[in-house]
């Protein structure tokens, strides 16, 4: 039986964007997290209460922002020091 990975993101807050941009960002986040999980799951049980995404790419599209956030989340789960 394969490993199961569940994400529950209760709240995604990004200041300065429209509702439509927020929805696009959320969809890109979901899509990229799924892609990253298919490449390899974290090797340990992981629970993260809060992740600071750092500085978001200036002028980035909602899709780019979503990918950035997914990368930060996944690095945090894998225990990387640069998350």
C-alpha cells in the first residue's frame, strides 16, 4: 500500500490581490503540491502549524506565487533548512 499525504490549509492570506488572483494562487498551490508529492514524499511524519513563505516574487503571477508557496511548504515538510 502506498503512502498517503493529506494537506489541510485552513487559511491562505496574501495581501494586495483580488479574490480572483487569490483563487488562482490557491489552485496553483494545490497543483504544484500534488506534483511535488508525486516526485517524493517527506521521509518522516510532519506537521507544520505555520509556514512563513518569506518574500514573494515581486510582480509575480498568481501561478508563480502558488508554485513558490508550494515549494516552501514542501521544503518545510522535508526538513530543509532553507524553508
